[in-house]
C-alpha cells in the first residue's frame, strides 16, 4: 500500500494584501496633502492669537470650516492632485489673513512700508479685492483640471469652471446681504467690508470672474492629464 505523498502547502505571501485592504488607504490623505493641511491649520491657529474682532472673525471662519470640509470630501471623492489641494488652501489662507482683520483693516500698507520704506498711500483698503480675485484665480484651475480629467474638452472645462466661480461668487454676495439685514449697521459694515462703496459687490464679482478667466485659461492650455 502506497503512502500518499504530502504536497507542500505554499506559505502565504506576506506581501499579498486583500483587495479591500489595499483600497482602504486610498481614503487617507497622502503625506503631501496632510502636510499642507497641517501648515494651513497652523496659520489659522496663529491668526487667532489675541484676536482684534473675535466675533466677526469667528463669523468669517464659519465659511472656512465649511470650505475645509468640502475640500476633504472632494479629496476623498476625486483624489485631487497636490497642486489642486494646495491652490484651494492658498485661497483659504488669503481668507484667513483677511478674517483676522475683518477684511477692511488688513495692514498690508504698513507691511509694505516695513519692507521697502515706502510711505503708505492711504485710502481704501483693497485686500478684499485681492481675495475675490484670488477666489477665481486659484480655484478655477482646480475645477478646470477636474473636468478635464473626466473627459471634458478644453473649451467646456474652461466654461464650466468660470460658470461655477460666477454663480458661487454671486451666492456669496447674496449671503453677505442676508447677513447685513440681520446685523446692526455698524456690525454689517464691519463684516461686509463695503467701506462705503455702493458698487462693492459688483466689483468683487467682476474681479472673481477676471481671475477665473485667467486661471481657467492657464489650466486649459496645459496638456490634458494622463488617465
């Protein structure tokens, strides 16, 4: 009677990982994204050192919280490249600086004088204009790239990116108007940063569209992302 041969059972490959396990880390932030987010968090924390207008600053940062939540959701769903992730955080950094001084009182002229010795020019504080321009300039390329990665042509990606900036910019101005209706006149002026300009909302939207047109054009002219 023959003895059955004992077949060698291969030991499990320690490098072999089930597909479900391999897919799980994709939901985690890559290291570069995490570092960028931590740097932004440090900037926000520093901006709260001895706040000048804590209530107004907190009101501005209610939008920051929503924006960061939306960014993390977009990262989980779309796996944004680091460049897009950083562009969004760059805009939020501008907003954080503006919120510290409730937009109307950012001392950029004093900073410029300290660096160059040039005397401040005085007049209207234009930092809010920079933030609205940056909104279009920094976010439109992120939107255009996302649509191009999903097969949209250059023209369509450009148009959709600009449309989103226009529509969300208009919604924000309506949000500011709604806030102003519920606040005392002085508090509404402090939050909105209108600085006595009746055309403030129109100029803000125009600058956002201008920034979006430029940013989306740069993104559209780049080679299409690899699939």
